[in-house]
């Protein structure tokens, strides 16, 4: 189709340059990252298209394309079929390199947003994990005609496991059920019962129609019985995460050691938590060696202070042993170092987990060998009465979520995932196929290493 070939927007290539331009244009606005989750056909593409369209984030050429595509193949009369915006991009993606998570940007008067759009097909767990690992909030889409499904519960549980604290339950396609209040409230209450054990900071249920625009940006005249926020209103109200990470003790995993000459040895990385200044005492882990920060530099020059989320290069006052994968941390409040853990694991491979076998465990920039024990239990994500139910399990199959004991061949510096995503989240890689087979969260240490504390 000539039209398709003529399209000049390249979602994946756009991202790198556009993210900078986009962030710069809205420099003074707070940034919220969120993920949308739903089963196929719940209306995710339509909703994202609507958000982009209503916020004018869509480029003009895409818009005119959209109008003509809608006229040709739109299934719902003359109105713009917003799903074409997103699905068109997905089709392109499938033909080329597979990118499972697309990040899209839009801004309102008060905030800017990055939405991780994860396809709902059968590899959704993997995609959702990728998208959710950096998200602060999740929009869980439910088709009002179908209510809370197994997938809804699974997505909610994964969101909880990945540390997302703010949930928006978007009950979509309200126009197809005559904007019925009772149906909305039944769905809202059923979800609340399921999620009661998951420690979300807030759950906001909103009746919407992504297709018609009800309760997306402005309050819907068709649902005067609803008194809560609109979807965009709630996205603007979710507390931003930044301050929490900055208030924590300093931690930076060393991504590489930069040694341009004999006099300069810099340790580069992304600050996972906290803040750092020249002169601050630090400890290198797992060795435990102590020194102080001599300087902080970035591409833009030296800094007097750097905070969580910034990529920096540190120099240290002493010639201590510090290599890729080590963690530099506040000296008087360092992370723990251990080699035996309890972990929660989400299995993402078609081949089941093999207890007793060694996998590569990658935590930040550190790579060690981990041996997994048989699960203590598998989580019964589908139990509609609540999320706490446990099942006996000898292994984990594709999409299984379990809790188990894990040993590493060397001690690693870590923090419980609940405290630090950067030092508590890991992936497992199969040593033969090199495939990422699981993602996990360290819950706590079962045996600490002797050498540091
Ligand atoms: P996705 O698979 O979750 O991305 O779903 P789509 O956005 O592709 O939507 C699936 C179908 O539902 C399409 O035919 C949409 O036009 C339709 N749809 C999505 N949202 C709504 C809505 O709020 N109301 C109505 N009536 N149809 C909707």
C-alpha cells in the first residue's frame, strides 16, 4: 500500500531524538511514567490514540493520514478510529525489528507523560514487565461488557510485584452499556476485593469511553452520576516519584570504569538512589573499601551535587579496587551484601524453570551465576477472592509467578526490591540459549556475606 510506504514517522527511530526535544519543550513540568495494560480488544490502542490526539502530540502528517485511513477502513462510521494510530505503528514494528514496548509521549498543561504501550498478545508478561519496571502508575483497562478478567488480575498482580503504587482502573466502552452506573460499580468493587491484599497506595476506578472521549479529558455529560476525576485529571494527580528516590541513601552501580590516562580513573553509572557531593564518604561493595568522592563530572561539566536519575562519572580520593558491577554507596548506610536470598520470580520462557541449574543473574551491571531451588510456592494470581492464595509447585512454567530460594556463586550488594528497584530487581539468562528467561525481585537475604558488616 503506497500510503503505508509514504509514512515518514518511524516510531522507534523517533524516540531517541524526540525524547530529548520533548523533554526540553516541557522542561518545567513534572514527568509521570505509566503503563497501560489490557487484554486484546479492550481498547488500549484507541485510548492511547485518544490521549495523543487530545493532547496534540500527534504530528500533522500522521493526523491527515489518520483521517484518510479512518474514512477507508475505520469500522465506526465517520469518526476517527484512534486505534489506527497505534495499530498502524505496531504493524510496522512487526515487519521490522520486534520492539515489544513502545514509549509514547504527551503533555498536558501541568505534566508530561511517558506511556509504555505493551502489546496484549501471549508474550504480554514479558512486555508488561519491561514496561512496568520504570512505570510509576498503571492504567488497567477493562471492557465494561466483560468486567474483571483473569488478565486483569494478572496485570494487577504484576504491577504490584514490580512496585507500581498507583492504579487507575479504566472501565472502558461505557458507551456500549448505556453508561450504566451499576455495572461500573460492580466492576469497581470486584477489583477492589481482589486488590485488597496488594499494597497499592491508591486505586482509582474511572468509567470511560476511549472511543467517544467520555471522562478522558473532560467530565462526561453522559455519566453525571460519576463524581471522580477524569483519566487525565487522575494522571495529573498521581504523586510524582522523584523525591522518594532522592531522599534515600546514595547508591550507584558502576557501569564502566573510564581510564583515559594514568591520572584519571572515573567510575561511570546512573545514580539509582540518593544524592552525592564531592567530599562525601563512600564505600565500594561488595569489597567494603572506603574512600571519599573527589569529583563528579557529566558531559556538561563538573557538578557540586548529583541526584538519582542522573548519569555521572565519579572520581575517588584513593586508589581503591572498584570495577564494573560494583556498587558505590553512602559509607555509613551501605546496602547489604549476601549470597543467599528469598526472591519472587516471574518465569517468561516456554521451557520451564530447572531447579538446581545455574543461570546468569544480572542485577544492574553485575552478572553472577545463580542456582534456583524449587519454589516454596506459586502464586495463584487468578483467585478472584484475593491475591494471597498459594499453590504448591515443583517448578515454574511460562508466566508462572513464584517465591523461592536463590543462591549466587559470589556475594552481591543488594537491597530488597521494595526499597530499591535498582538494587533489588534482576533478570535471569539461560546460559545456553542466552535468552532472558525470568525477571525477579530480591525480597531479603537468607545469608549475609561476612566480609563487610
Ligand atoms: P486493543 O486491542 O486493546 O488495542 O483495542 P483497540 O483499541 O484496537 O479496540 C478494539 C475495538 O474496540 C475497536 O473496534 C475499537 O474501535 C473498539 N473500541 C475501543 N474503545 C472503545 C470504546 O470506548 N467504545 C466503543 N464503542 N468501542 C471501542
